[in-house]
């Protein structure tokens, strides 16, 4: 029997992109920003004028990484260092796993419903842009910080 799950919608993604663009503008940096749904599939992407071409795939891969591992990519970075439990994880999934900050899962009512990835600035700036996107939905920015608020819509699958 098919089950339903919560997932980000295109409307959610547009709100997220708008907030992320505003944050990027405040930093004075042209950004690449990607939003993926609960299945890790791209819902929306924007490349601001002048954003680094090399950051296109990074933004998308950060969002996918955050969703498929249900962790912020900055957390994966710590866990993927030599001697740590996830050392070498960046080589998995055809080498598309990104282990530096800027990818963050989106929580809604206790479930991860998608993720955002931002790339173009420093790691700290990328995280700030991604957090701004999530804040537009009123959702927490880390899975470990709890759940609640509005944002993601129910989607039958």
C-alpha cells in the first residue's frame, strides 16, 4: 500500500531561494543555491549572475548529501577526517558526497523533508545562506535541534 510522506514543495523552494538570495546579496556574493525534496531530488536551483560555475554542482551535491545522510555537510566534515568513523565517505555515491559546510537538511514535524545546498563563499557564508533559506520556512536548521513549525507540505507518494 502506498504511503504518504512530508516533502518540500516548489512553493516552499521558491520561498527558500528568495530568502537565500537576500542573504547572499547582504554578503555581496553571487551564489548557487539548490533545494531538494525528501527523496533527495532537485526541486529548484538558482545561479545568481556571476556566481562561480564550479559551485553549481557543489550546491546541488551539498543539498543531496545533506538529505541522503540526514546530516549537515559541516557535521559530515568532522566525521570524515582520518581516524573518524566516516573517513572516506566522500568517495561514496560516485564521489558526489560533499563534506564541507553549506548543505543542511530541512526538518518538519520530526521528519526530514528535504535539504538546501549553498555554494560560492566561505564555508561559514555558505552555511549562513543555507540557514537563511531554512529560516524562511520557520523550520529548525539542524535535525538534532528538534522539530515543529510550518513549511513543508504533505505530498502523497
